[in-house]
C-alpha cells in the first residue's frame, strides 16, 4: 500500500544547525502515527517541513504518491492540515469564529456551512459553547477547538503537535479518544507529536522515536524493541 505521506532521507537545517539528519517515515491512509522524543529531538521540525513551513536541504517528501515541494496553501488544498504546538485559539473570538478562521482555504461557500455542521456534530461536548469567547473555555475545551479547526478543511491527514500540552492526564485521554473517534468516523489519518506520553501508544498504528534529529526506533506499539527504547530514553 502506498503511504499518504512519506519522508525519505530528509535533512533540515536552521542556519548551520542540523535539526533533522536523514529522517525516513511514512503515514498510510487512515493511520495514526506517533512521533515521540525528548525536547529538541526535531519532532516539530518534521511536521513543519512536511507542511512546507521550512525548507528541506536534502531528501524527498511524497504526498499522495507524488514527490512534492511542500507549500502550506497547496498542502491544505490537497488535504493536509497542521495544528501547531500550544493551545492556539484566538481568545477573544467565539468558538465558531475560531473555526471560521480556517475557511479561507475553502473555495465553495455552501461547503463552509456543511463543514461547520459536520465539525459541530463531532464535538457534542462543545454544545452551548459555540458562541462563547474561546479564551473563557477550559484548557481541555480549547484543545478540542484547536482540533475542530484543524478538521474544517476535511483533511485526509492532520499533523498534530503536542495536543496534550498543559492538560491534566484525564483530559489528555479525552483528546486521544476524540482523535481515535474522528479517525474511525471520518477516516482521517493523524501524525501526532508528543514528548513522552505512553498513553498515546494506545491509539496509534505505528510509532517513531526521535533523538537528535534521527529516528532511533520505530514499530507498532506492541514492538518490544520500541518499548525498550522509550523506556531507556525517558526512564519511565
Ligand atoms: N527557529 C529555529 N532556529 C534555530 N534552531 C531551531 C529553531 N527551531 C528549532 N530549532 C532547534 O532545532 C532542534 C529541533 O527543534 P524542534 O523540532 O522544535 O524539537 P522538538 O519539537 O522535538 O522539541 C532543537 O535543537 C531546536 O533548538
Ligand atoms: Mg516541538
């Protein structure tokens, strides 16, 4: 099966600092992939490079089977969406208006209402909150809004950077369960970055562990070598 997104031997530099040193990874259609690793390992850099926010100095990105030079508007149009690190809602806009900030990527006006209706139906926990200022919501609800906004363009793959940031474990679990539900209901694939959350392994098909810009281990979550690497790096 051809992967939806594939990075082959990807290098990225910030000035002369090499942040990614030959990354190989793939996400298949409807899969959930985890990128784990300590701070500074290069996880966010991978998502930004795949989405076209950073230039790649070597290697290739293949999207839906074609080698591409990623640029954010093209990637969004062709079904990739990116949710950056942090609960990045617009605090003084309503929840609905937050979702509408994604619509300039949607060409057809009728489609906008359809997408809003679809996304609203996926988040019953936000019922009654759609007109509230996003900044007044709890941390868990704000992360749900961020997730909802990422889905407004109905992506085939959503790149999600540290959705657990600042959330209590119970809320993190809720976010992961929602991701799994969306994956099953809409068939959306996810690449999820987390620091060291073993609970993420419960919902993924495949995980990559990164260290200093390299993949040091990868495999399905049941893989003993993968689990041992995670154990050793994080001393869990
Ligand atoms: N804008 C930048 N300029 C210079 N160095 C950066 C920049 N962004 C990230 N880096 C460096 O690149 C490495 C990887 O960063 P990042 O991808 O953000 O790691 P992670 O998301 O795994 O914590 C780190 O050493 C970080 O300091
Ligand atoms: Mg990061």
